[in-house]
C-alpha cells in the first residue's frame, strides 16, 4: 500500500525530526498541544512556492490566533531555506528534507529519477498529533484562506 493511501484523516501523523533554516532540530511529536499546518512544497524561490510562503507569512497573525504553528517542508537544504526565509521575511519554520524521506512518508514525494521534489500537499495536524485535514490539490495563492476556514471549522469557533 502506498504512503499516500496510509495517510488519512484521523490517523496519528508520522513522527519525524528534521533540521530547520536556523539549524535547529524540530520534532513533530513535540508539537502536541498545538495545531500544526505541515505544508510540503517543491522548491525555494520558484513562483508558486514564493506565493504560497508569502501567503502564510501574510496570514501568520490569524494562524497564531488559532494556536496554529506553520511548518514548510521541501527537499531543499537548510542553507537554501535560510536564504528563502530571509529573502521573504518568513516568520515560520522551514524544514530541510534533502533525502525526501519525510515527504515520502506523507505520500508527498515526486521522484523524477534524476532528482526529487516534494509535491504541493498540506496537512492540518490537531493537538493530539492526528491528521485532521489533508490537501492534495493546492492552489498556492488561495490555499491559506482554505486552511483558515478549515481551522475555524475544526476548532469549533
């Protein structure tokens, strides 16, 4: 069975530890007690990825008001993430998944033989560590609006 088929609403999100743009280790299981938007994206400094990241940036106050943390993940390295974060003043964590292992666990890895990229997928993970919502078809510019609406429904306010 594929990883994508195993990742369903209601299951515990696969735990992982990755390094962020500040060279700090971040572990998913340590986020329990908070809502988390885990979004996978193909590549730093590409138009769709800039649009999506800047949309999360521009709505970070609304996310925080919903006790929600944002983590972006791509197969780019931590140095590339540091530059991307600085260039666009991103106030959230970017995680480096250079071997694509985490993206693969979430059914979000596109292996093109000569290189790998993350598919543009997102997951809302609830405070108990369970997947509450999955987005497999993401429109970069409007995605955050959908996430905020779904967070409101999921949180009941």
